[in-house]
């Protein structure tokens, strides 16, 4: 009975969504174009190379070598086999979905057990220092130091979650024999193919969520929620609106008031959560093979841990602020999408050649 009712609600929601797409077709079109620009200028340049590299690290067994210097931390604090620590490192630098992609590929290849993969999923999740310092540090607060403080708060939160999630587990044994490295051109080409598919799925989800935000905005739902949040927390309406948008899709965090010191902890907590759009990206990479219940629990917990840690770090380091109109040439200048377009064209050509070669072999 519940299943039928759930299907009925899902069907009504889908029909309503399609109707609203037609009603607000002009606004939705503009939102899609804006989200594509974000993909071309921010997401693809910052994530594409990491998507390829992460796949190659797994397929070539290079992850076991990268983890060696961190054996004690891995075994006694994280309580995970030493060879997996590189997943945490790469996931912390590469960007939100990279850690999930690595764990999914390790699990698919039988190189990690389900329990360990689900445990690690909870903390192998971070926007990456480049994104945090660029969007949160420079754009919002005109300070790389603030960006680093936010990054430190989030990664500290993940370290705490790693220790908590591993509590009670036995100390894993040392690596007796390292896995044989398999660094070949075939492995690299396969990683390029996998990275391109992953990058396309990420951009597709971002574009889809831009349509949802647009519809919520035009129907007044977003305004209503933002106003209630503003009344509840005392935040300015514009910041409450930006926060709600960021909870849905994290790139909207750039709409927060610039230079407002009080917003630094909030920025850290929002970036720690990553937004519903990113959570869906993680689900997409896992394809239902790993449970996400612990992941969701710890990401919600990370919102509060990151907030209070960031608040503490701000008090300790007391970062200076440059109170300007933020109309610097660096900010006004827009990065050209042309290199990204060339990158996409080259990838498409490469994948086409791979497909042709496969057909010839068949």
C-alpha cells in the first residue's frame, strides 16, 4: 500500500515538474545555460584530470604504493588496511565525488570489502583545497588564508569522523606483500574513458538541479523557505536564500555576502555537507552497490563539527580581511571555456576511436 502511494506521489511530482518546465521555459533555459557555464569554467577544469588519475591509481594498483608512508595513521587511527589511505588523500584533494568513485572502483574490482568501503565513504568526501580557496577564500572573503582555515576545519571534521567510524574495529595487519603494479597504456586509456563518463554524469546532475532551483524560485517555494530560515536564524534574507540554494547545489555558495566575517563558519558547514546535488553524484557512482546510511549520518554530523571547528580556528588565527568593493580585475575576468571545449572534443574523439577499435576486434 505504501509502495503504491509512493509511486503515485512520484508520478504526480514528475508530471508537475514537466508542466512547470513548460510554464517557466524561458527562465529554465537561462538557468541551464548558467549551470553549463559553471560546468565548463569550474567543474570540468578542476575535476576532469582527477577523475582520470583516480581511476588509473586504482586500476594500476598504484594506490598501495601511495599509502605506504601513512601505515601507522591508517592502522591505529583510521583502523583501515594501510593500502587504502591514499583514497582518503586523493578524495580530500580531488573534489567531492572522487573518493566515492575510487571506493566504487575498488569494490567492483574486489580490492576492498563492503564494510571498509562504507566506513571510508563517510570521510573520503571533500571539495578540495583549490575549490575551497578559490570560491570561499578569494571570492567571498578576498583571503586565501580564510580558505585554508575553512579547508582545515572540514578536513579536521573528516579526521574526527574517521576516528569515530573506526572505533572498536581491530587494528588491521601490516602489508606483507605489495600488489603488483600494472601501469600500461590500456589501463590509462580505460581510466580516460571512465573519467569522461564520470565527468559527464556530474555535469548532467548539476544541470538537472539548476532546473529544480529555478522552478522552486519561480513558484515562490524558495522564497518562503529562505524567509523562514532568515526569521529563525536572524540571517539576512539574501544570505538565507544563498544558504538554501547551496544546500541544493553547492556552487551557489558564492552568492553569500562578501567579506562578512560571521559567515565563515556557515561557509565551512555548507561546504562540508556539499549539497543534495553532490550527494546524488555520490549515489550515481555507487550504483546501489554500497549502503549510504552511514554516509548520510556522518555528513549531517560533519555540518556541526565543521561549523564549530571553523569558529574555533577563526578565533585562534584571526585572519585579516581586506574590506574592498571586490571589484578587482582578477574577479571581473572570466576564464575562457575554449580550453575546456578542446578537452571535451579530444576526449570524444578518443572515445570514438576506442569504440571503433572494439568493433573491429569483434
